[in-house]
């Protein structure tokens, strides 16, 4: 598959007449009243989810967008939703985005970066699969020898591959706060045993499939975070974004080396630049140089091309 996307930039959605439910760090979520939906739409609650080009670092939304980033994130999520339908239901409806946009809105600005999704009841934990010891998991392992209560062998090095992937849930922190790793017993208390076991199973199955797929394309999937939700009948769905560079840690296989943190296909370029500044990591965020913006955009584009065969240039 080889598809070319046009680069357009959108920092904030403007959709008059659609109720704004939530404006996150990257995504704007709108309710879709029944009058906005095609006449043959099945009964239910629906959302329009728009991936903007906003970029956050250290939990602060920066003033400069990354042109086309939202479109790239949306397209890679859609690619993975399609690839994993045999493993887990997902929130996509297949309803044409252009058909629900308010009159006068330019569809070309929204179609590539938006989806019409089922409105679901979110599972109250972040569902994380780890195949390597890195990030907050590495810090926990250094301190306790465990990640999310799971005891690991002694002597593991940074970025070392685990014998098998592990499920390491975390809390869903409020805005401005940080998620905290929790053990499975805590996940059971938050979700109930049946739901906790269901999301653990789905998380690990999705991770294994995606890791194998990425490895064939020269990319290591170190870890990833999924969001799940349930419908009124209790069916489980994977939702929000899926296996994007923002929700996953992808490494080029040819640059991987145990004992150090490999470069990743995400906004690490921005984080590294910000660490050189005298900034207290509080709003407002610093302005980014044009070169940092372009190199970050190129990093996302490279991941999209290698994984999904979709070109942005």
C-alpha cells in the first residue's frame, strides 16, 4: 500500500454547531447530535474525534504545532484498527467524516485527521504492554526489581528485551498530573476482575501481533498503551488512538543496543531540545525552532511510511 497525504496544519478545531465534549492535548472530541448523522445510522451515541497538530511535552501543550502530525496519527491508528479487527473490536463506525461536518467547513482539513466513533464507557485504567525494560518501567525495575508488581529477573539492563511481554496498567491521571503504574490487583479493584482480565488479554494479544508486524519492517515495538471502552451491552472495544508513535515506543531495529535508550519514532527530538533550555516545564511552553519542528515531523512521517506504507510527501 502506498498513499500520499497532503500536509495541512490545524492547531484547534472550529466546528460551529457541534458540541465540544473535550479538548485534550492533541484531540478535540465533539458530540454528534442525531441531526448531524446520516439517516441510516443505527441508534446510539456518536463522537467526532479530531486529531490536531498540537504537540505536548512534559505535560505542557507547546505553542507551535507540527504540521500534518494529527493526520499522520489518525492514519496510523486507522491502519492498526483495520489490521487488528480479528483480535479486538474498535470504536470506528465507518461513517464518512465529510457527511457529519457543519455546513461551510472545509472537509479537506478534517477528513484525513478525524473519525466518527462510537461513544463508549472508558475503562478506568491505562492498559500498557511492555516487551522491553525502558522508561518508567526501567526506573521501577531499578528501584524495586519489579514493574507494576511483576517480579523480573535480576541483572536486566536498560532496554533489554523481556522473556515475554508483560501487562503493566497505570492510573488515568487528571490534567496536569502524571499516570502512576499499578499492579494487577489494583486494576481489579478499579475495574472488576472480569473486565481487568479481559483488557489484560486484549492488550497482550494486540501487542504481540503489532510487535511481530513491526519487526518484519525493521522496527521494534518496545511498549504501547491502549485505551478501552465498553458499550451498553458490556462489549469491549479498543478506542481513542492505537499504536501511534505518541502512544507507543518504536525503535529502529538497526539502532537498537542493550544498555542505552534507543532513538524513537516520536517527539524525543522536541524533548531533547527543551532539556537544553532554562525552562521550568510549566506553561507557557517555549517556541520551537523551525528545524526542530521539521525533524520531528519527518520522524513521524518515517514511522508512518515504514509501518503502513503511507507517504506524506
